[in-house]
């Protein structure tokens, strides 16, 4: 399926499930995640969204072959990647993300639009846009300086070099670093805590 979804006890889990391709994301996967977020926002039984990948890889970013074959015509906002990011930005439910292994490109960009991010001690983040001849995406060049400060953001965005979970924590990009085996249970526990709270209050606080 490449994207697995599971709704249980008020938590919608969206999981990257393409390990043979390092969870690289295709247009079809973006569309599945966009649809899942849209449905979650309209589903009263969903209180929290939880993103995760595999123990050794979150996502390697865009599937480059799929990306290069994307039609150049049409409205950019209609593309699945844009639909996914717009729904992620606009979703009214809290979004928690658990990152293990590499989070490349959009895998790091999306974290800037999540409410809480927890990372395993094996996590590695990178935003290698200039090295790929691309520009930063979806407000990352605005949000990253706001979160971590301009000097650190400039280094990460201009050089595109990978950085560790500990450095991400020290910069304020993520909430906590955990041993890999504790990551998902910890993130789920935080999600469960949110489901026990008043939905309207949580929503207005997020807003």
C-alpha cells in the first residue's frame, strides 16, 4: 500500500510503508495522505493524527523518478504534494510525528508544520535543496529561521548537510530525543493524552 492508515481510540496513524525505496514519496502516496488528513478533519472520532515511518527510515523525500515524470502543466495547488501540505497546514486536529532514521527534504519540511515532533536517537535530518538544484519548499525558508534562528537555518538550508537528532533538539526543531525502541510508544502516549482532553479546547489552543 506504501501508506498505511489505522484509526484506533481517537488516533489516526499515518505510516510510510515503502521501505524497499526508503519510504520515498510518490504522487499517489501524497494523495493518500492528503485524503487521510481531509477525512480526519471531518471525522469526530479522530482526535489526533500521528505520523511515523519505519525504525530505520522516516522518508528519503520525494521519489525522484516520480517527481521528474510529474506533468508540468496545470495549477501547482492541484498537485498531490501541494494538497498534502495544504491539508497538513490546515488540519484542525493536533499532529504528532515520530521520526526514526533519515528525514530528507519534505521529510524535514513537513515537521515545521506539525505540532509535536519526537525523534529516535538514530534520526538524521536534511534539507538538501540547493544541492539538488531546487528551492526550499512550503515556507521552510521562512519557518526554519523562526524556529531555530537565522544563522542555524542559513547553514542547514544553504549547505543542505545532514544533522543529528540531538542537534535538532538543541535547535528547538523537535521536542525530544528518545532511544529508538521507546520512540513510537512515547509518541503514542502523548497522542493518547491529547485524546483525553476537551476537543474544542485542544482545537482552539492549536489554532
